[in-house]
């Protein structure tokens, strides 16, 4: 019985890696071993950074909300607490968008937050 060799499947696997490495500089896009290392690292970074992106955006939204709230003499935490006590439930993404694009709307939210802080005190 002849020896079974895995030529086609090996070639397929290597072509897949080299295809993923297209655009990399130098040997990283030409040689299988270095391409595999570069692709593995790139996939690991992509996986990690998909999770990091969520943290980064939430942090950005909080910074924007805080900056806008301070224009109305509130800290970020006071603003969020005031909204919560006023039964206004908007997520941070929407609040940040309002803070940047609609200053009048944010001013009204800040007034509601101040009222919410006063009535709980």
C-alpha cells in the first residue's frame, strides 16, 4: 500500500496563511514560517483589541459627558446620579452624542439632573 502524503491539505493550509499575510512587509508576506508568526500575532492583537475598543469608547464617552457637565457646574458622577434620580435612562453613548451635537438639549438634561439631586437631598 502506498504511503499517504498530505500534500494538497498542507499546501492549502500554507496558502491560507500566506493569503492572510498579504500586504505585510518583506519576508512576512513571502515566507511561510515568518508569515505564520506575523499572522498569529496579528490575530491575537485583533482579538484583544476588539475587547479594548469597547473600553476605549466608553472612556471617551465619559470624558465628553464630564466636560459638558462641568460647563453646567456638575461633575460627571453628580450628573449621572441626578439623571438616575430623575428617572432619565440614557446610555453614555447617547449622552456623549447629545453633549457634542446638541448643547441646548444637554443643558436641559443638566437642569433635570440638578433637580433630581435637589429632590433627593
